[in-house]
C-alpha cells in the first residue's frame, strides 16, 4: 500500500476492483509507487483511476504496468501508435440489435484476444466523447467465478481446454449468451473479416489456470468466441461448457463502470472479463485504449496452425 494515493472499493459488496483517487501523475516515475500500483492491480484485477487527464498521462500510467503494444493507426486523431481508437459514430458505426433495442458497439462478455494464442496482459481505457446515457463497460472477476463454482463442476473441468474461434457476429455466440443479438450495420473492415472466417485458425486455452503471482485459480472462459471443449465437441461437452459459462455470466458479481471524463480504467485481461453495454444509435461514443503486452504462455493454435496477428480487428 502507498500513501501517495487513496484506495477505495468500487462497491462495498464487491470483492474485486479498486478506485484510486489523489494520484499525482508527476509521481508515476517513483519506483515504490509503481510497485504499489502493480501489486494492487494483481490483487484487485480492475483499477479505476479518477481525475486523470490527457494522452501523456494515459500513456505514462499504462507503462507502469508493462510494455505497450504498437497499434496500426486507424484514425488521424489517434496519431499515437500506442493508442487504439474505440469509437461509435452514429452515421457509420457498428450497430447491433440487442433484444430488439438498437445499440452502438454492444459487446458480449469476453477476454481480449482470446481468439489467438497470445492474450494481452491488459489495457487502460479513457473516454474522449461520452453518450448522454449507457456506454458502460462491464467487468467480471474470473477468480471470483472459480471460487463460487460448485465443487462438482470444479472436478469435471479439471484439466480441460476450451476451443475458441474468431467470429465477430454475436448472433453466432454459443455459450453464456445474455441477449439475442444480431448485427444491423458493420464497417467494411468487419465485413471483410466476416467474409473469410475460415482464414482464422481455432485456438485452445486451459479452462482453469493459476494466477502466476498468487496461485489463485482463474476460471479462464470467455463466453464470446468459445466454441467447445477440446476432445468433447459433443452434447455432453457443450452442456458442460454451457453450465460453466452460464455460471460466469449469471452468478458472478458484475461491476458496471459508468464513465466520466477524467476516468482511466485498467483491467487485467488474464483475470477479468469485460463487456460493453453499447450506446444509443444516434449518439457518439469515443474511447482511446492502450494495450499492455504479455503472454501467459498457455494458449496455442489447434494443430499448431500459423497465425497472422495483424489480420485481426481487436474487440
Ligand atoms: Fe474487449
């Protein structure tokens, strides 16, 4: 713990996550403070920083937690290669029908990059333009999800692996669905992906692994992109994966972050799931995200197929 910032729970009843206030960005070079922030991140999984502004602080804060991925620049505004743009525009953005409601850039529960072999360590999101309502980011703690999993399921999933397949159409999601979703409008780059889904190899990740720093078990299932259990692609395996995914999305504590300008939210992508509630179709939502590099070393492509990481759109 450090006395250079204040730490509070995100909610009194929430066993993961922390809200950090009073952090002076000028102190981000201090080794003790950097260590304290990293320890807190590993302990809590999600850190909400309040009252921090600007691109330089966004980048400096992100570098406390690791090396940043260089993104190809998609838009002039996100000129910095370490910043990725996450933006819904009313005239052209990704539009999804969610239980009969139109939402801009709604995303189901997932881990970033679970559809490739190397999963990034985490990221920090920062809002630039916020809609007047909705637009929240949700988080579920997979350590908590394992802890609350019934013992009979813990025994059944021991040693099993989950197969993932890249497909951005949430209507195709097989496990842990929370809504009936269908794509109404997609961007040309998403359309290009969807037209050649066979180009993307299936990958395999363990269903449970231990957090390296603490030994705590993580229920390592991303409901979006999961297509089955390795060696059990049958009714029994599908029923088991459905039960585990339903436990994660229906029986876990959910933290839904209500964004305000000046927030920066860091998550541990190896340990928490996230989702996006989407925004009203006629309003803009514009976020910038850093991506912290890493590889937990447990993912692999099926049949050791080659993978071209530059070919994916990250969600
Ligand atoms: Fe994501």
